[in-house]
C-alpha cells in the first residue's frame, strides 16, 4: 500500500479527500449562504493549503488513522465503504468541536456567520452512524459516553485557574476522548467490544502527550490570551512574576516539559505494542523520533538564550 503524508496510507488520504468534498457538497446543497462563510473558515484553518493537509499534518491528532488501523487489525483490510462513512463522520465531528473550542478560547473566534454551521456538523457527525446501528444498539451508549465526556472535559478545563498533573490527566487531556466514537463503531460493527478498553486507554494516553506538546508549542499565545494550561501553571508555580515566565521556559521549562513528554511516550510505546497493531507501533516510534530530532536542533538556541538571560539579570 502506497504511503503518503508520512505514515498515512494513500488510500486513506483519498478517502479523506472524498469526505471533505462530501461535506462541502452537502453543506452547499442544504445551506447555500452558510456554506460560503463556512468554506472560508475551513480554508483558514489549513491556511490556504488543501483541506486534507490539515488532518494529515505530522502533529495532528491521529483521529482518522486510529479507526483505520483498528479495523485493519481485526480483518484482512479495512472496508472502504465503512471507512468512507467513518472519515466523513469524524471530519464533521472535528469541525463541530473546533468551532466550540475557538469560541471558548476567545482569541480568534470564528466569524458569527459561521457559528450556525455547528448544527450541520453535529448532524452529519451523528446521523452517519444510523446507517450501521439501530437506535437501541449498544453502540449509542458508547457514542454518548465518548462525545459528551469530551464536552464535559472542555467545560471543566475552561473553569480551572491552576492545573497540576492530576487535573491535567483527569480533565485537560481528556478533551480528545471524542476520538473513542469511531473506535467504538469499529468494535461494535465487528463484534470485538473486548478491544474497546485497551484502545480507549491508548487514546487517553495519547491525548495527554498531544495536549502537553500543544501547550508547550503554544505557551506564548496561551500566556497572552490569559489561558490556563498545565505548562503555564508549572511556570507560575516556579516563578515570582509573569515577566519571568519566558526565562523559566528557556531556562528549565522546556526541559521539564520534555521529561513529561518522554514519560507519556514510554507509556504510549508499551500500550501500542499491547494492541498488536504494527502500524500504530511504527507511528508512535516515528512521533518519538521526530520530537527528539526537533529537540536536538533546539538545544543550541536554548543554551544561547539561557546565557543571554543570565547576563541581563
């Protein structure tokens, strides 16, 4: 199978392109005026690049890859028809969550004309599964558990003024648990519900690692916007004033964050091997290598900045 975009199977990228076209087509047909504003917003997220690249970016959460790999571990190859619907549902679910997140952050809220698209995205996310599961199927309990748990975590996280490791793991890092929904669909479709808990466990571990990385990369924007993160909470606990947070980040913060990432990555590697899914194991190893390469490139700059900060004290 040809691979593109790093670990992405070429066929899955093709399915993703089709799902995005389907979203645009359905929205245009049902809401012509809303579609114009929404397409512009979607394009802004990918900064003018093809929409698929937003989902296949090396740092993106593997929302679409995980169900593909899970189904591939259950049967000889994933069902193309089923995966087309899974990807379409997940893409719409992602845009629904992204709209809510951008509104909650308040930094760069979406245009008011785009907000009603939330109704379209949620409808398409949910109704796609009705093709496979009747209303009384156990899948719907898993659907509600994953979808609402992510919403509850986002709500709790927004009200936190300080985040320690326990709160980070139990609240902040669980904002991505909506990714359990397509995994539940795969397991219920093939009668392999014993796989739910171990795959859910991986999602939660990866959510912590992914959120920590995002918080480290975006610390300056979060600080300017007044957002609370685990990384910035550690900074505030280790410094005497807001002015010295940048010094902490350069001097010890990034190294501290790196140790946190390494600890979660070690757990992720063990969890991936336990799922007996070679592509997932390879993906985790690739992410680990990429982070280490970036860190080695960053070390000389950090050392220079740290020396400069010492001189200016």
